[in-house]
């Protein structure tokens, strides 16, 4: 496998690039957040355990882990939003997403509980996002592992990308016909 092919599997929609002016895509980004639950459910409904336990690339997470990761990551993001809205540039707590994905609830648990979390969380998140003023989108938090300050506008752009990024992992696995994963025509 070439480096390009591996990168395409890792980042099917490309790497996140910080927009010059994220406010230009604000409403589209909110729509991605709002619609992730229905799009995700559409991709994973009716998948067997064997299919859910298929990695999206060699040495990558399984579909099951991706779904649980979306719930974990987006819960953290929502809390970070609320901290930034109610505190002055709070320092957020990073988490070790790879280690979380390897815990029993990320590796073995049925996905229904995480789908319910994502449904409820994204419903609330979209309402919150649609209620924010221009000034509120400019509020910030500090990410100590990255050593940088993030505006909520840019965080929204990041999590819109994150939603689409992981949804594409699942969609591509359902569609790809390479030798990297088990023959998908036998799985799907």
C-alpha cells in the first residue's frame, strides 16, 4: 500500500484545515452537527456484529469503536463549548482517545447506547449552536496539549469535519473493494 492510499484511508475527506474565516460556513457546520445522528444511524443500522467489528483500515479502529469514539469525543466537545461559554478562556482537559477506544465499553459494547448518546447530544448541541451570538462564537478555551487557544467558531468547524471524517470511514468501508480489509462483499 502506498503512503497516499494509507492517508486516504486515514483521512477520507482530507486533513482538517483551519479555515481563514470559519463563520462563512457556520450554518453548514451546524447542519453537519445536527444531522450526524440520522446519517450515522443510516450507515450502521442492520450491520452484524462481524461487520461492526471490521476495522476501516489495517490497524485502524472498528466501526464499533468509531461509533463509541464519536459519542466520547463529542461529549467532551459539548462540555468544552459550555465551559467556554460560561468561563473566561478555561483550560480544557484533553483525553487519550486511543486508550478510551480500547476500553471494554469502546471495543465490545453494542453501539445502541452510543447512538442514543449521539442523538440526544447532537439535538442539544444544535439548539445551543443556533442560539449563540456572534460574540459567543468568538469565546475561547485553551487546549494545553496543543498549547493553543481555540475559538468556538473554529471548534465548530473542527467537529463538523470530525463528524464527516468518521462518517466517511464507515461509508467507505461499506463501499471499498480493496484487499486491505476482509473481502467486503462477504461482509456487507
